[in-house]
């Protein structure tokens, strides 16, 4: 994923905010799928129901398509699961537990 600060110079402020929000939502979706539902996945509709106050359906669907195209998730019959690549990404970002 691009960093939150990675934005094309010619984007408007609204486009920058939208891109940052999309990145945050995409990371949250991937972390949720990888950490809390690693081999079970989740229906797209249930995910969107939780996010509909933050993003439009079009934005949500584009996030899922982008995650799938990048190989982080797999979507079949509107059911999304994290791939091995997605689980590895989430594991690399997970905080180290105190011993």
C-alpha cells in the first residue's frame, strides 16, 4: 500500500482526503480479515454495512477490487477472504506482544 502521505501533487484536497480514507479503510479491511477471520473470511455486505457511514458503496467495491487485484484478498460469490499474501502483510504490521 502507498503511505498515507503518498499523494500525487496535482490532486485536490478532497481527492487527497479520499485517497487517505481509502488507504485506511483498505488496511482495516485487510487486517480484520487476516487477523480475526483468517481462514473464514466475511461477506462483502456485512463489511459494507459496518463501513457505509464512512464510504460509499462505489468506494467500498473499488477497495475490494484493488485488494483482490493486488493479491491480498480473494472474493468469490461476494465472500471475501485474506490470501496468504494478505495474512503475511497483516502479520508484518502486527504489534509485538509483550512477554
